[in-house]
C-alpha cells in the first residue's frame, strides 16, 4: 500500500486541506487493481486484495446477504462503493446500507453518505501498512463518523481474530465496545441491521497456523 500525503499550500486562499484532498481524489485516474481513499488527512492508494483476501470477503458478503434476505431486511450488502463523510471517503470490503438508498446518495453522485451505513467490515491485508490502515486509522475514522458497528477480520492477528466494535464515540474517535473472537469461534453481531449474524468458520476458515 502506498500512502500519498497532500498538504494545502499556504498560498491557496479559501481552500483547506480537506477540500484540496477531495478535489485531488476526484481528479485521480487509477489503473485497474488500485483504489484510493481519503483517511485522516491522506490519500491512500492501495491494491485490491490478494486471492485469500477476496475469497474471505466474498464469502462474508454471500453469507451476510443470505442472512439479511432471510430476515426480510430493508438493508443490503455492498462492496466497491464509496462511503463519504464530509470530505473523507472510504471503500470498505463490505457495507450494510438501506436497499432504498436514493436519499443517501451524495449530491455529486460519487457515493453514499456515511449516515446511512449500519455496518462496515474490513478484511485486514497482510503487512504493517494494511494493519495500521484498518486497525488504527480507519478505526478512528469510522468512530468519528459514528459508524454503529465496525467488524475487523484479521487472519494475521493471533492465528486469526474477528473484532466486533460497537458504541462509537465520535468526539473521542474510539469505540466503547469491542469483542475479540479467535477464528474457530463464533462472533455474533450484537446490534444494528445485521443483529444476530454469526461470523464463524464457514466464513473465516479454521484458526491459522503460527
């Protein structure tokens, strides 16, 4: 993953850093296989996930879609969609949002307003950059945006861990609740549109080798 930092030039009146990054992000043309997000004052360009990452993400989305359908829920699962919060933008591995989402599409049509999101899932990529992005920077960003439930699936933490974060505290950029469950054990979503959904071995696979 490559993080590109942009600083607002002192000679640019009337434009702050967030607006400059937003305009730069909108103007970017990336080759296939890369994606760009705005996270905590940086434009972060990262590759799409490797095979194991995609397999886990796809399995999770399939199971979560089946679950929501079975609940006759007005919510659906999306991926490869821009979630916009002010002048920040993220592209999570899975987003649970209303199926009838027209009122939440941003005015410029670039994505969905974060206020309609009930749950976000990130599958952590290997390496320091992936870990820092999903476990630290995005965790703070999602808490600031008030995302009600943030799920981290990390195959590289203690043989595999699912973390379910709840009770966002925007002013502190933290989550008040966290339940960490190792691969091989079931993690249940405790609230929100996916309440009761279980993340277990059918999605994560068994605990990873040391």
